[in-house]
C-alpha cells in the first residue's frame, strides 16, 4: 500500500494565484496538502514575479514566487489544478482570459480540479459547471445555478473529478478530498 507521502508521486499540480488577493490559508494549505502527498507543485500566476495573498480580513499577508505564467502554460503541463478562493483573487482570475482558457482546456481533458470558496467564479466563467453539482461560498449559489450547475451547502463535494468546498473552515475535508481525487484521477 502506498503511504500518504507517495499518493501523488509523479503527479504535477498547478496552484493558481492572483497577482493580489488570493486567500492565504486556502492557497497555502491546499498547496501543502498535495506537496506532502508527493506531488510536484507549481505556482501559476497571471504575471511573473511575486503575488501577494490576503488573510480572512482582506488585509495583506505574504508574497509567493510565481513559478510559471498562465499565458505560457497549457493544460497538458499539469495533471491537476487548484483554484484557491479569496473574493478579490477569484474575481481577478476569472477576468483573465488565459486563466479561463486553461481551466476550460483542463476540464475538457478530463483532468481533476480542486476549487474552494470564491474560486468557482472561475469555473462559471470557463463554462464548465453545467450539469455538475458543486459547493462554494454561499454568495456564489445564484451564479452557479445560472450557469447550469446544482449548488449544495456541503463541506466538500466531488463530482466527476471536480472537488469544491465552501470556505477556509472546510480546508481539512477539502485537502483530503483533493489528494484522494487527484490520486485516483491522475496518471
């Protein structure tokens, strides 16, 4: 049996981060979970350099080095993707056409995604929620339903390789589910 530290060995995971405004804890904990499970993790940003996260009170937190710019990568470069939330960060990401196209291509290739809090805005923009069941921060319910998805108020929801959660309180369940799903759905 494979140890937890080896579940994602050989799996490359991209974690998206907005230039400013991604939720710190959702970024760091999901990134750490897949790294601890053995994945090769790359931080994907909309610009090169560093990106600043925010804490739950929307105050600036830490900065993180961007490993690759989204406009310079493709879905074939990653086995799985994570989209952390943060109101400002998720809104910024959904306005970036390269981010939207990467998510659309990744989903079309049948590769797993982990998306938390306000992150599903990017999925709505990429037009990949139709016919799927997911959860998010409650204020996204109407957006998800208008895009053809079924919104439920649950800690974590997995639907055909798509793992979603509502907020930072759900991170333990979200992190467990992304590791499990990425291990099952990746080569």
